[in-house]
């Protein structure tokens, strides 16, 4: 149980930088400049014969630069997330972007030298690299795709006023959008976060009104947002494929994730092959709602009439209890986020409408943002983001360069926290109606994490090709997105024409191309891990904690190999879908206890 009855409120950023104006902020900018100068002063030491001791000192300078960069970037990002209309926060974000670009250009020489160093010298110096070895291995992985120092400098500067500026513009536009929804005959102005609560409302007219409002507003802005997307895609292709020579747009993401293209292909193929499993679920759901065919606006409709509000303090207590039932370490780490005032859970206009966790630097408790509306789905979202925070805290002994898990493993702890929460509820609830509600909610969320996200990536692959090779218009992209939806849903879900604009409201497509398969990877991986926990019991716990403690200090394949997992085989991914199928079978049987 939590030590106190926490309440939903705004976070505090004082542990990063005490105030957005004043000497502390200016000191951080000055510290960044000093750290860059310190690294630049050692440039003359770079040679194949540099002593191991000198190389270790050089790496300490690299870490110092990285640490200050992350503090400044983290503060600017988190402050802007509080209110995207805050002009001072926007100005600071732009100033930080300029400072980071300048710092990266000033320190670029080290990365380029390391990437070009001969193999024998590399092997010798890796022995002196300590806890940042995988960071150095990662740099070497990009060696074949690295340009000259002047070219890399130009790209860094160009992105500040190019791609980065377009991403900020997208955020500025979408975070300020308001949606007029007809709620029980009354017109209400709502944020996107508030509208998304209605998407899961028990009343069908509210769900329909919510979707109509979303599609109407994004349709009104779709031409502009779609044009921003085409420019970002062009920039991604020009940088990664055109200039660097990486084989394909998605290969650029796979390289960053240290995953072979074949692994990602196997994942996406498995998801596509199991689209029929979710169609089967949607047919069951249509029947439970008294429909012949499920409407798109009813996709996340509650499968039962159970609708209980979960006050924030109660939701926190349930999450911490579920974590404590597995490991005291997990529960204590999660509670630290709240105790340190690093959680922003209140709902307000201008605030980022999504949910995220940001582990800024290893020695600081991560910051978590959610929009808590007292629904069960908000409890699971909070559990998910606290899982991310736990992951970062367990890996906090690593360098600032290696404590973050790579994207494929970044969803491990978050999804595992959700499954622990579900199992706690199932263990306590024997009434078929309640079990049906819990299971259906989890399958709904699994669709959102697995199939929906993988189909976003399939759409991205098509969109990048259409834009670059055929000069596709926004209307062509909308038509392709509708085809994507209709393949997902088959004859199980109605797909109206107005859904053509849905994709312009998906931030990851703009900000982190091909990111979304990490969600599919993460949940399917965790379902396999949970099956192992069921078989091994308490013996599994230290293995799992060790896996989280690796952070980003080893290749993902090596971390998974320690757990006996081979992600190159579609059969592995199928094991996760088998767990989902068992849940669907229980729903079809009436969710008997």
C-alpha cells in the first residue's frame, strides 16, 4: 500500500532545473559549453596509439556532455508538455535545440574518429571503455553510414530549423486543438484527452459523438498536418537513404534499435497473419453489444455495463499492490515517482494529451505524464507508465549513455506492469461479468498495442514509398490509410470514409518514424515472459529484474538470449498471440470463473 493517499496534480521539475528563468538555467547552458570545450581540448590526443587511461578520461568528457545535454533537453521537453501554448516554453525549446546542435557539432569529431578507427585499436580501447562499451559498439554500427564532419555538421544545423521545427509545429497545432462534442444534448468544448475518455464510454451516443468530433477537427486540419508529414518523410529519406546509404527508411530505425531487418519482418508478418484473431474478437464484441457488425466508434466500447469510477488514490493503491505482489523492489520504485512529485496526472487544457515516461538522467527519478480521468483505462495507463519509470530506475547504475533500454525492450516493464495489474484483478474477481469486463478491456488494449501499432508501421512503409517514389498527395495517403484499416478489420468492423484522416493525429508517425512496432514487440515479448513466470514461479523474479537492470548496456538480442528468447522466429511471436487467443476463448465461453 502507498505511504500516503496521493492526489492527481502537476509535477515539479525543480530537481532538473529550479526555475525556467534565472542563474540556474543559465548555469546549465554555461555548463554545456564548458563540457564541450573540455572534450574539444582533448582532440589532439585522438590517435590509434592513445593510452587506455587517456581514452577513459576522454569517455568521461563524453559522458559529461551527454549528461548536461539530457538535463537541458529534458527540462525543455517536460516544461513544454505542461502547456504547449506556453510561449516561454516554446522559446526555451528552440533555444535548447540550437544549443544542442552547436554542442553536437563541437563534439562530432569524437564520434567520427571512433567510427573510422582501425579494428585492432578499437578492440584494445574497448577494454578501457567500462560501462559505455555498448554505446561505443553502437557508434561503430553506424560507421558505414556516416558522412564527413562538415556534412554531419550541416545536417545537425539544418534539422534545428527543418525537421525539428516541423515536429514542434505539429505539436503546437495538435496540442491546442479543442473538440466540440455533443454530450447528452449539451455542446461541450473538450481537450483531446477528455474526448478519448468518451471513446470508452458505456453510452454509444457518447462514443459516436466523440469520434465524430475527432474526425471533424482532424479533417479540418488534415491538409496542413498531412503536408507537414510529407516534408518530414522526405527529410527522413534524404538523410538516411539518400545521403547515408541505408537500405530503406525502416532499416534506419532497425539500425538504431540494433535489430536485423529480418526480425522486424518476422514480427510484422506474424501480426498481419493474426489479424483474423482480432476480427474473431470483434465479431464476439459486436454480438455482446447486440450488433451485427461492430462500428468503428464501438471498438473500445466496454463489453459490460460495469462502469465504476476509480479515484486517483485508489488507482495508485491498486497498482502498487499488484507490483508488490510480484516484487517489493518494483513497488518501491514506482511509489518513488509519486513521492518525489514527478507525476503530472491532472487534466487541463494545453497539456500534452497522451501519456509518457521520461527518464532524463540516471540519478533522478523519471518524470511521468498521464491524464487521469478516473476510469479503469486510466489505471492501466498509469501502471504502464510507472513500469517505464521502474525500468529506468533499475538501470540507474549505468552511464547516462547506456541506462535507457533500446526501443524493442523499452516496453517490457510497462507491459509487464499491466499484466500484473490484470492478474491481480482476475485473482480477486470471480463474478463472470467482472471477469468479462477485465478480459475484454485487456484484449482491447492488446489490439491497440499489437495489431493497431503494427499496421501503423505497415502504413508508414507504404506512405514513405508513395511520397518518395511517386510524389503522393495527402489525398493518396488518406486512401492508402483506409485500405490499411479495411485489411485490419476485414468484414468484422465497419470502416467509414471519415476515418481517412485518423492517421494525421498519430504523433509517432511524425516524431519517431517506424517507432510503433516497439509496442507490438514489447507486449508480445511480455506475454511470453509472463508465461515463463507462470511456469517458474519465484525463480523467475530475479531473472526478470536482472533483465530490466541491463537497461541499454547490451544488445537487445543478448539481453533476450539470457532469458532464452529467440526473436528471429515467427513461432516466438505466435506464442504471444496464443495467450490472447485463450483470453478470447474465455470470453466466448462467458468468462466463467
